[in-house]
C-alpha cells in the first residue's frame, strides 16, 4: 500500500489527479481519501460524485433481508454504472458497512474498481498502517491492515499545514 500524507488541502486535487493517472496501470483502480471534508472534495469539480448510501437505500428498502445481502454488490455496481464513463467519487458510503448486508466493503470496492476508477471518500480513520470504520466491538466495525490494502493508494489529509 502506498500512503500519501497531504498536509495542505489545496494539494488534494493535483495529488488525486496524479494518482488517477497511475491507477490506469493497475488491475483495480481505486484511491482512498481519508480525512477530507465535503468542502475540500468539491475542489474535484470534474469528477462526478455519488452519495452511495442514499442511492442504495432507494434500491434496497423494497427487498427482503436475504435479497439485500444477495444483491447489494450488484446494485452498487448499477449505481456506479449509471454515471458517465471516467472516474467517480463515492461519498457517504456508510450503508455499505451495515452488518445486515454482510459485505466485505474493501473487497467489494476493489471488485467494482476493475470496471472504472473509484475515488473513495472513506468515512473512517487511517492511522498510518490500518484503515478502519466505526469502533472496535461495534457490529459495523471494519479494520483493514496494510496487507489487505496492498496496491490501494491512500491519501491521508492530516490538516492544513499542521504536523500530525
């Protein structure tokens, strides 16, 4: 895994664009952004944004529980495919961590990124070695180690000029 620590938010768009170019050479084309807020990500004005939780809720709510489990990955793929070609920023992905969906979120996103470049606005934390969502002991807790993140670049926004 490659981690890029970004300390100045104005660097974010250029670093993301550099990484998108490099991703074209990989089997899965995914970039994880941690620590950025919505305002900072609006600087990526040429990349469509998808609020995954809201879009998936509309499709999953009418389904029975087991069908949700069976179809969540395909429905996520459909939502992403509904966008024009090119890179897509996935934000508000919290629903993917819902325990009842029984989804390995990182594996799912890697699989979906074989079709197109995905920039993931990660709603959890990165500590320099592992990526997590929620808190240990909670049913929606996920923790991905460096090994699981291999070949997935992580952009870690640590502040605006502050030392972390």
